[in-house]
């Protein structure tokens, strides 16, 4: 693995995944601690002190990301509003207040029907912005933020959406990886490493495309970006950034896509990586 950046390079934009990167997972539950460690908080503040733009980039929906910005004390009082990439790149917003500036949508009905033919007991969810999610049946506790509104499948995907979540508690990660390949869902799916969880989104949309949208507004390019993540939905982002860094506990595909690997989330990998550029 060849490090693509010179020793004196400093990123102008730091793109950070949330779950498994900023937040630690609760082992065996698929849930996370909604708290930021002091080393990570301080490292991010040093990046801001140096003039870097910090952009949260997550598979979460917008209403599940603003609280993380608050925990990071971003933006600072009197500073410009944050740029945030949500829903795996399908939504770009500013905060505070939450203002959607860009959204990609698609007709998910055919893809959802194809998945349900093979996994008829799967759970399906689409964001109901500002409230929670419309679901065909309740998801396990803690897996979705906000309220769960039970709705028929026809109504859930009856109009264009930015992202659909499909979850089968009885299936495995490998089942869903194979399913995506079998159904030809490349470019529209990812599987979170700890369970069988599939996100469907518009073709060509990823965290990388969302971050590229932000960079154009800031007069930056991917050459200015450091990106850190741990999941399969981070692969495009890590390949796109000048320096893409995998968390230590990431799955093999993520390490292969990255330029480098930092420590695990439990060993403050974000703080370790940021110290390379912004001190410690």
C-alpha cells in the first residue's frame, strides 16, 4: 500500500464516518454509544483550529446526524454552518438549522420487490424526515432513530425516495452480500458489517458524490480531502479522497480500498490519524 500524500500535506477537508468511526459499537447488539471520546473531540477541534472543514459523512438520515455535530461542538459559535453528507451521499445539508441543499431520489419499488421475493420476512424502512421512519414492521430496538410508523410496502416505496433500508434479522452478512451480487445491485447497495442490512440508493450516489458536491461549493477538490471510515459504504469515499483511511476494525474490503489503516475505534483511531496533520 503506497501512501499518496507527502509528509507536509495537510487536509483542507476532513470527512468522517460516524458509526464505528466516531462512535463505538456496543458489542453484539448492533447499537452504539452516543458519545464522543475526549481524544477524538479534541483532535477534531484542533483540525478546526487549523482551518480545516470537518464534514460528517454517514449512512444515517439527517435527523440522526445533528446530535453528533452537537456532541462535537460543531459548528462553533459565530462560525459558518456545517456541511453534512447524509443517507450515503443522497442528501447534503447545512446545520444549524437543518437545511437540505441537495437530494438525489429514485424509484425503489422494483429493487425492493426483488429483495423481498428472496427475503419475504425482511424489514423495510424509508425516512420520514423530522419524525423517524416509515416501516413495514418495527426494527429491533435502537437500530433506527426517531419514531417508527408502520406503513404498507406500497406506500413506503410508492414515490421516489433517497434511500431504502432493508434488514433481515434471520439472515447473515454473507447472505446479503451474495444477494446484492445475484440481483445486480452493484452501485446501489451496501451491507453494514455487523448484520444483514442493505441500503438501496440511486445509482452513482455514494458518500464520494455527496462530498464532491460539498467540495464544489467550498472551491476544493478530492485532492484536499482526508476521509476516514470503517464500513462498506465508505469504500467509494476512501478511494475518492486524496488520503482514505480505514479504521483498524474495518472489514477486509475497506482496508483494500484505503490508502492506510489507523487504530480501531476502541483505540481512538480518528484521533491517531488527525494527529499526523494537526498535532496532539
